[in-house]
C-alpha cells in the first residue's frame, strides 16, 4: 500500500490527494524539449522538479512509468500557431539540416539532464516517429465534427467544446479571451480566435524542411497534437499525471485536453503538475534574450551541476525562483559544508532500524506533502544532528538520496580521499587567488567571479579581508 501523496493539481486548482487509476502504478507523461537550441537552466529546473516528483512517488511506494516526447518538428516561434518553425529557424541559424540540429540539441539536452541527477524517462519518442498516429487522430477529429479544413490546413474547432478554458477560473478565462482577441497575427482561416492547427500544409509555409503526405496535402503536424498521440501510443487512453512548466498551461496543455478528450470521448488525465519559472533579475529565463545559460556552462565556470540541483531543491516548485551567481555561490558553500559533514561520518557500527524508520517517515511526509523539498533537506540536517550512530546516519543519507539525488556519499568519499593540503593543492589555490586579484585590478569582475566559483566548486572558500585574501577548505 503506497503512502498518501498530495500535490497541487492545476486542473482542480488545489492541493489534493493523488489517486492513480491502477493501485500502486502511475502512468506519467512529461513534455520534452523542442530541440532547436540548448535547454537553459530554467528549462532544467522544470525537469529537476519532475524528477523529484517521480522519485518521491517511488519513495512512497508507487511504480512509475514515464514517457517524454522530443519536439523535432512543428513547434512555431509563437504558441498561437504563428511565426516560423523553431526547428527550421535553428537549421537556418547554424547552416545545418533540421535533423542534424535535432540530433545535436537532443544530445546536449540529455547531457545537462543527466548531469543534475535526473533519471531518464522510460520512453523518449521524437515527434517525427509518429506521423501516422498524428494523421489518424486528425482524421478521427474531422469525422467526429471537432475539426475542419480551411485554406489547406486542418483546424480544431474550439466552439464544439462545452468548456475550452479547462485550467482557468472565471477571471482567468476573461483575461485569456482578451489576450486572444488582441492577437497581432490573425489567421483568417480560423472560424474562432481560439481554434488551433492540427495539420499544416504548404499553404502555410512553402519552405518547410520536414513534410509528409497526408489526406489534406503535403505538410506537417501542429505542435500540440504530438503530446496527445505519443502519450496514447505508449500509455493508452488514460494517463495519471501530465507534467510541464507553467508556460505550457495555455495554450499547449489546454489544446492537448481539447483534442485528446474529443478524440477519446472520455476524460484523459486527472492530475496536472506544473513547475514555476526560474527568473533572473531581468525577468523569466528565455532563449530569446541572447546567450543561453546552460548547466554545461555552469560546469565550465567551475560549478558542480548538483549544486544547481541543490539550489533548486531549496525552493518550492510552485514558487518563482530567482537565479543569480551570488545565490549559486551561497548554495555551493552550503553544499560543500554538507559534503564535508558527511565525510566525517564513520562506517562502523550497526544501523539502528527504529531511528532510521522514524526519520524516513519524516522525510516521506515532507516529499509526499506537495513536494516540500526544503523541509526534506531540513530532515536531512536533523538526521545528521541526531543522537544516533554514524552507520544510521549514513543509511539515512543513502535513503534520502533516492529522492534528493545529490550523490552526497560519493562526494564525501572523494573529499576524504583528496582533501589533504599538499604542496600541489596549496600552489593551485595561491595561483587562483593571484589570478583573481589581477582580474579585479583589471576590473574584469566576470573572471574574478568565475575564479571564486572555480575554487568553491573544489571545496575552497575565499574571503576578502583587510589583511588580504583568506582561504579555507569547506
């Protein structure tokens, strides 16, 4: 029997107890990346919190099957079916084929996805693998009267639904309707402003790189249809949880529900899980702002990717999180002190199973209560301070890491094996301090900050004092 589990269901707009269709088993679908560019650290925050959801469900006793799509066709630069295909834009930008772009950025995505301790989905399906499924869904929706052909394209008719804005309160509905009416690029083929494209033909884009034969002409699928079809292909007519970022709620997930439930004739998914934005001081992280800050870039700057995971876990998934390098430096300092504390534990003695069970119950309550990851970390600290032996503490760290995935014990072992202050380490530290001092004199503060981060990532904290720069291992 699985432990009681609650999280905020965007569909009901409240925290509620999760109950899967089949006892003990969870079918989960998560929106994957559009692989036209690198995934920035804001994107990765969403996948970290989804990973915590999956591992928390498993910690509670559930068996989770997760499917993720890869969008390698059909996602336009505007979610309202306007603008250029992001994949084609990426290919033009880099003078490569669309499939070369897709392969390169899919690999880059999973490099960063893995680096922050995420467990890969059971099934990952590119959209281009499922063209027959997309065409079949469009044909069924046309046959049922939920879709129409206009200007060569196939559109979903939102006027056929009792309630299109399924995620929204009355106030939000009014705001969304105003937003739709104010669309700058009007598609004259649409019967209703909220209608969306199921299948594009060359009447929309003459130079589309990827296109297929269909009953409506040569073309390619709309973005929204891929998630519906890929989930049904691998999980059947019902899914328990659908995940994404808050920016997916409207119109993407709204459109998924519209087409899926019209196609199936019944409710599709009862629980929807959304993570909030990562912001910098200028606002939401975005690829459109220019240079993309990725996990790989953080690593190049000297940060352990798991420090970024730790930074994310200290905040709740439903709250916006502001990123700065100062905040990440603070997270690195706390993380390194935590690793040092773990490295001081001895492996001798027997595990006190009663104490272990007591702390595991507290940890389970935290992660099963709307993913309270900051409370889960507090439980970890409480376990380290507890009046029990080191063997029990190490067993608890190992248990908690099934969800936290901070690799604390291996980090601690590495620290224990390599933290003696030999002449080589000391020379490296002093050289780094000299390089930082020179950078500050040259007013190259970006390099100075990068050197501080490089040292911190290696467990060395530096402080500027009146007597000069002081350093210590943390």
